[in-house]
């Protein structure tokens, strides 16, 4: 077995350039966002957060498809889930007298 002299074989660099040029369109197609995935959130960009996104997909609360390691959920379904499960806006705390009156109580100072 001949030792590697560190000198590239003649024509080797040209062959690598041709191979790279042939692979670039294929790699761009598979490693960049496409129109097909534009309508989906993955666990990495979901407004629900990674854990909640995966949990809801696993339970079946949101329809999901798995593409490689990504779990994709349609954007409109995520937004509908957020709107449906949004917490009710908090009311401003009422005056202490009103709260006590609601419970038919009086404060210690007023007897």
C-alpha cells in the first residue's frame, strides 16, 4: 500500500469541482426552506415553544407530520389553537372595600 505523499493526484481537484457543482442544486433543494414547508411550523420556530409543540403533536391535539427530525404542524392550526386556549384577560384588582363587600365581610378597622 503506497503512503500518502500529501500531493493531490493529477485531475483530482477538477473531479471534486465537478462533483461539487453537480451536488449544489440537489443540496440547496433539500437544505433550504421550500414553498411546501412555508405553511408549517416546526418545533424550532413554533410560537408554542418546543416542548408544547411536540407534546400537542404527540397527543394528537394538533395534526402533525414528521419530516426527518422535524415535526411540522400547519400554521393555521397553531394559530387557531393559540386563540382557542388563550387565557382570559386579567381584570384589574378591585378596591379592597368592593372585594370585602362581595364576600359580605368588613375590614378590621371598621366595626
